[in-house]
C-alpha cells in the first residue's frame, strides 16, 4: 500500500521537516518557510474537517472508473459547500500573509464570499474539470486575474479534498488504476516516490526493483504507477526519459520526459533516511524545479512554489 501519513501526524511533522530542509539547503529557506505555512494551515483545517467527511457521499459509476474517468469528474460538489466555505476563509487568510502584494485581491474575494456572490461549489467543479471559460468569467466579474482566483480555489479545494481523501479512496479501492492522473480528482502528481517492491506484476518492477507511486498535487492521494512510463504523455520509450540529481543527494532527483517536455521530482525512499510528508518533500526539492525550469521543461502540476518562482 502507498505510504500515506495521517493528517494529525503530518501536522506534527511539518515544523521539524521545515527545519531539516532549511538546515540542509539554506538557500531555500525563504520559499520553504513561506509555503510551509500554507501547507501547515491546509493540514490544520483538513484535520478539523475530517469529522464531517462521513456525511459526504457521491454517486459512483464503477464502469466510468474502469474507463479512466476520475471519481469526481463532472460530479456536483454541492455536498461539500459547507466545507468549501470554511476552508476558503481560512486559506485566504494565510494566502494574504504569503502573497502580501495580492492582499487587495484576496480581500475582494473575501467580500464577494461574505455577500454570497461566489458559488464555491460550482467554481470548484469548474476548476476540477478545466472549465477555463467559467473561471475566466468569474475572475472578470470579481475584477481579479484568473491566476489569483485559481490559486484561491486550488488552496481551498485541496484542503477539503485532503480531509475527504480517506473516505473518497474507499470508492476506488477495488479499481486497478495505471494512469498518470489521480483516480479521485483527476489532477496530475506533484512528486513521485520509489518504495520497496511488493507483490506487483513485472510491469511495475522494470528498472531497479522498486514500486513507483505518484502523489496527487491537489487531494494528496497516492497511487501506484508503471516505473518507466511518463505520467503526462504515457510514453515508455527509455530514450525519451532522463533524470538529474545532485551527487550529494542521490535519493532525490527530477525525472524529465523529452517527448512532452514535462518533469516530475522523485524521491527514492529506499535510499533516504528522511520520512517527510510528500508535500513538504516536494517543497524541499524546489531547487530541482528551478533547474528543470531553466532547462525549458514544465512541471506536471503547478504548485504555489513552481508557479511563483
């Protein structure tokens, strides 16, 4: 099973994880401390919302999952309205601290939400399903940029879905999912990791004997994936795959696909003595994001730290 950390445990490990990363890579201290505060608040709010997760139910068509349609694709998120509203207010508060130059825009969103002019469930659905025209119209109406609205929705939806992830994954436990996007929300991974091989078929074990897992950038779900395949374009041509890592840190690398130009940080847990929450581990590898970006590659998933480099 994927190595996942309960939210309460993750909350307690964020602070020491930050200090570990800062000590190892002092040049990352400003970005790590800033964005770790966002991750810490997400964890705190998610923990508060977990008690309500049992009351959230979705209609699931197993056949759609088998065909590769994520659980929440086209689903109504009205059942999450209360959780979305609570998370929205809390996350805007920490976003204003991290992106102080955008405070006026976040305050505008707060006012619209307080006056009932933001339909968070429908906007969140639009974000999940890539309905850019809906998001663009909402941003224009709020007189803010589409990117700022997307950042607020991403932070809010991520917080709620992380709280619901234990419940949501129960819907997909019996489905074999070998795709590069998340079976729950359809988002791309922000990081991958290698763990000890278990009872998997040979297609999972090519190239070194470890299981490869992808970690969703939005809901935090982990799922197994083929070892030598690109999650973005699905190519398994080994000549199109390469990776870069620092000699002094062999357990951390960035995987690059020359076929589609996408990159994904990867940590080998068989070689690493650190056991960090995956979102913190990804943040601590921001220097590899910088390297890949400078080489002209793009991330599989946009995160606050690779979006605002």
